C-alpha cells in the first residue's frame, strides 16, 4: 500500500488532458464560458485585474485590517496593508528570491502583480513599529466560486487553484510542495499523499509494537536477559545464546535500540503530519487555505463576526470530497481511480464529475468526451 500510493503520488501530473477536462467540465457546471482564444483570454485578464484592483482599493480604504503574521513571504511584488490608528497605507514589498518557491502562487502573480502604486500619491502615515503588516493575496479577495486569472500560466484560474514553480502549472486544490514526494500535492494526488501518511503510521506503530518488548527486556527490566546469560554459561556456551524466546543477546542491543527509536520517532512525526491533514480533510481546507482562513477569522473577530469556511459541508461530505462516496475502508484500498467529485462544492453541494459532454481544442486538436 505504501509503495503503490507513494508511486502514484510522485508520478501524478497536475496538467495535461485530465486537467483540461476537469476545469472545462467545472466551468460548464458553474456557468462559466471558458475562453479559448487569445482575445477572449486577454479580455478575461483585463476584467480580472480591474476587479482585483477595485477590491484592493476598497479593502484599503474601508476596512480596518488587523495586523497578522505573514504566512509566507512573497517572491514577487505583493501588496500589504498596514493599520496605524485606523488609517491605512499601501506599500510595495519586494522580498528575497531564496524563499520557498510556492509562495509565488499564493499571490497568483508574476511580473504583472497588483497595482500596488494605485495610492502611491496618497499621504503615508507613520508606521507603528509594534504593528505587523497583513498581506492580502489575490485569491483572498475572490469569492469562494469566483474564477481568477493566472499571470504565470496565462490561463483561467479556477477556485482553490494556485501556480507552483516546481511543476510550472496551475495546481487544483494546491496544498503544498512535498520534497519527499518530489511533487506538488493537489487535487489529483492528495488522496495518495494521505494514504502514504496513514499506512506509514500504521507500519511504524507495528514496528514499535514489535521492538518495544525487546527494548524493555534489554534496558528496563533485565531479569530475563540476565537469566539467559546465566543459562548460556551453565550450559557451557562461550557466547550468549538465544535460550529464552523474544530476548535479544547483548550483541543485538544496538539493533534493538536503532529499530525501536527509529520506529517511535517516525511514528510520532508522521502522526503529527497525518493528524493535521485529517483535520484539513474534515474541515475542507488545504494548507494554503488554512493559513488564509486564519487571517480571515481574525479579521472577522475584530469586526464582531464569525467567519465560516464556504467549502465546509460537514465532516462526512468533506471526507467524500477527497476519498469519494465508497465505504471509507474500500476507498483507502490501492486504486488509481480519478477523483469522483469536483475540486470544490458548487452552491453548497458536492457534484460528481463526468456528467456532461465536453468538446475542447488543444494544440490544434479537438478532444471530445462523451459520458
């Protein structure tokens, strides 16, 4: 199970025909006229940039942003809003290119970032040294079902998707880049990633159960070990022998220590990561969204409101969003099936894929999907 899910997680691609099928079917279900020509894409891009600029200006002038700690420093130009005595100012923030690569996609921007100089001529207020700037990323200004535009890949940006430099494409439901998987974790391989964590944890717990009694008898309660040594000497052996079941010899102690400590440490580490991602599954979040949602919750709390995740349909439906409608145990068995549901709920409901006829063009070739 571990080997299969690891292989699928590493080898899964986030672009190609399957990606195009998903986003076009999603656009059709959501009533989006997906642009195919350069003119249509340019028109969408201009409308998107105007909308984002307008919302950023509105946020900067009408909303008191509570300073929060930035989740990620942006590689490119980003917009930050600093609150000082109820007034706001906007500044241009250029950061080091040595930060983690996927922070670029959190902005959804490349060289064509937000118009951070829109209020450049406005009077700036003195910054409070105790206050921390709150970064507002583009995707945080969009509604839960609004489509954007990616200036890196020059195509429509579906909800919950982000650009990642490692795979150089938009990743649906992007969670993070995993160096152990050599791949970005997203819509198409998130189930495999979670299965690797779950089965690895089970394997390490099994290893702890096997090695814990040996470790205990070798270093905690050494009564049986001493008896084995005495029995070996009384029977005329020059070296200690295995005379008592499940009691290692003195020469094997180093292997017992390494096995027990390795299994215990890895089980604890994987358990922490697995628990976090199970929490994300049950709350319908990605790692990227979790950081952004924390900022939204703080802002809502300052305004005396309660913020609710628009993708959260309850833990059962959230589980089905990732693993499908099968029995949970069957859903976790090794399988290369594609995700059953769209990357996000539509109008508060889960929608299964492959329920519409699709025709689209790519590389001067026409693809038709009949279902």
